[in-house]
């Protein structure tokens, strides 16, 4: 349900401005933990944009001396306000974000009488700051940092009997949003090069 709401909000923001420019960026930071990050940023007005960003992860982690398989994703809906844009949707900006995170952990060959597989999910809000540079050839460099807090934080076991045996560390409510993105800006009719003349 949350994912559908985020998607609809993003579509509506784009539909409100048919001539909006669209940026597609890749974020290499998740590669450090075996993931991949990407985003689509719609420039609604010269001072406002809305980004839908996601991170996907498929790796292994060590928890309590056990090796767990981890599959997960994170979705951010980010509103950005640019304080002094030069070409529209660029320069220093403040941001507010909604985030939904989902992680599934499992041990492939468990030897216990119960299945320790479980899913952890978290939804929250936050704020931050960032800077975006758009070159004359529409190459985009976007970096931001933000902090937030979870409004909901849950853990669900596939095997209900496992909960009393599996010792899990608390998943803290603090959320940190970061981006080091490189991409390209499409559309917009006149193009950035004309605005720079």
C-alpha cells in the first residue's frame, strides 16, 4: 500500500507539468554493501523537483556468528526546494523525504527446529540539504545528506515459534539518507544550454 501511494504521488507531480525535465541518476554508494541505487527526478518548476529513488540489495551478512542471506529494497520520495537556481532545478537545495525500507533475512540450511527467516520493515520521514550541478550537456551531479526518524518499525517471522528463540538487535529509528548521484537530464523544451547564454 505504501509503495502504491509513493508511486501515485510521483506520477501526479509529473502529470502537473507536461513540459517538466526529467533526470535519471545512478547512486554508486550502495555498491559498498552489495546493492544498487537509482533515481528519477522530475523538475516541476525552476525551484521545485520531486525524486523517486530506490536502492536494492542482495547479499550476505553475519549476525550472531550466523551467515544470513539478505534481500531488501528502500524507496524514497523526496521533495526538493532550490534556493537560487541558475538553469532550473540546480544549486543548493533543502529536502524532505518519505522512506520505506524492507529487508528479508534467511538462513538457507538452518539446523534448528524452527525457521529463523524474518522480514523487517520501516517507514519514516526526514529532512536534509544537498547540491546539484547540471552541465551545459545536461550531465547531472547530485549529492545530498539527510536525517530522519521512523514512524513505524516492525519485525515479522515466517515461523511464529522462532520469535522467542532468535535474538535480534533493535533496529534503530534513526534514518540517514545519502546520495552521490551521476546522471542525465532529459526534456524541457528549450534545454539548459539556452538558459546559460
